[in-house]
C-alpha cells in the first residue's frame, strides 16, 4: 500500500493506494461522529457495499442507492441524498462515504458541502477515472442541461481510498475511459510518464495490477501536487482541464452518458494537441504519438459527425474557463508543459473543430 498527502494545511488529507487495501485502513480515524451515510449506485452497491458495512459495525450506518449513469448527475438525485439524511436525522457530525465512480463521488461531495453547511465525507472511488481524477482535489457538483459541472463547490474529503481491486469488475470501456485521464497527466505535466504510458499501455489495458498501481499512484501524486499549489483553480490547476473544454461540449451535445467522460476527454485532448500543432507550439510528431497512444487505449479521437463548428463554439462558450466572453483553452507548449490561453488564432480553432474524420487518417 502506498500513501500520499494532499497538502492543504489544516484540511490536508491522505490518499491510500493499493490492491485489496480497504480492510487495512482504520476508517474510524476519519469518521467524526457516530452516524454514517454510504452513497452508492445500483451497479456498485451489490458488489462492494457488504464489505464496507462489515468495517463500520461500530457506527450507525444508513444507505442510499442511486441510479447509475452520468445522466443522473443532477440536483434531483442530490436532493434524494438530502432526503435520506433528514429522514434518518443525521446531524452535523455525520460522515458521508461515496462508494462508486465519479458521478457518485461528485454528488456525495456536493451534498456534504451543502448539508448543514458542510459535513465530513470520505471518497472510496471504484473506477480508474474516479481514482486518478475526480476523487482527488475537492471538485464536487452536478451537471446542468446547458453545461457540464456548472453547479458545484470546492469541498475537500477527509480521506481517499484508491483500491485497484475494484478494477477487476470494470468493463473494458470503463477501463479505457479511466486511462484517458491518466494519459492527460503525461501530456500536461510529466513527459517521462507519457513515455512510460507508451511503453506500458498494453499492460494497463489488460488490467495488470502492478502497472495500474503505478499509474494510479503517479496520477494521484501529480494531482496532489497541483491541488496543493492551486486549490481553487486560479492558475496551474486549470491545466488539469486539458481536453475538457472540447470534451465537455461533446458530452453536453450528445446527451450525458452517451459518451463516457474519458472518451470525450480523449477526443478533446486530440483536438487540443492538433490546435497546439497548428499554432506551431509543438512538433507534428507529437500529434502522431498522441493518436497512437489514444488509439492503443481504445479511445475515440474524432468528434461526433453530427457536431458542427457552431455546436462546439456555442457549448464551449459556457465553459468555466471562459473569462469576459473569451474562450480560454488548455494547450501544449511542449510535451509535459501546458498553458491556459485565449491568445490563439480563431481561424485555426475553426480548422481544428472542423476536422471530423481527418484525424483518423494521420
């Protein structure tokens, strides 16, 4: 088992990473009072809820099971969490535990931030994507029909447990979607890690425990470093949105849940690399390497055929990085170094947005 700390002063918290580690962690150290509400979904609860319950026999534990899917990441479902908390008379010392993927984690964290103006919560992410991205850093929230993740709060957990045992039950499509977020860290922060991913992508796709453990550890390590420097995304933390402005537009246009988040981000990263190349900031060879790695991870690299340039621009205009009406994008200065900028040729952006299937022909 490996551990990291997200350094945020009095609000610092540990991340434990390993295989089959849940029973090795003393959960009671991170639970404030006697009440616990476990939030999960209808896919994960039958697989892992009972094991978690066995570790919490000294507490008064309640449960709520949400429907599974990005399309349910909304205020209506968060309200069902509040209903359960109030019905079961949970007080200000309650602890919420998110047992599930990014949707469960985001909604549980948002509910914890709001309930009685803030209560304790713990993240137990069960997907690769949630372990390397959404469970770390305190971003919580829900989607709105007009924009993804536009309603939420920064609210840090007290503990994150990244147990790769959960990956064995993941469908291959979910594995690929999670690996997209791992690849992101190589693009924006660590060129050597990108090379490691190129060399080990087959092992990751085969769910090799050793390869996954390292990939999750390095991803969480990078995110912890970035969050410690910039918790509220006023600077370098925006790099973590590489590919997301394009990707969120795809998710919103196609309908939440049609494309998995990691699939949309993969295509968005390819578009960001393409635009960086058109701007002359990176060599064309990196565009080919990006395509090869993402395709080896069984990820899409082309936007939906029914999305027009105007569709993209309309949806990108409500991205959280828009400032004073200007679209800002996370692009690459070189492999391992990103930048957030609104200083790019709009004609070149239009060329990237109109690529369609041309990227697949590289």
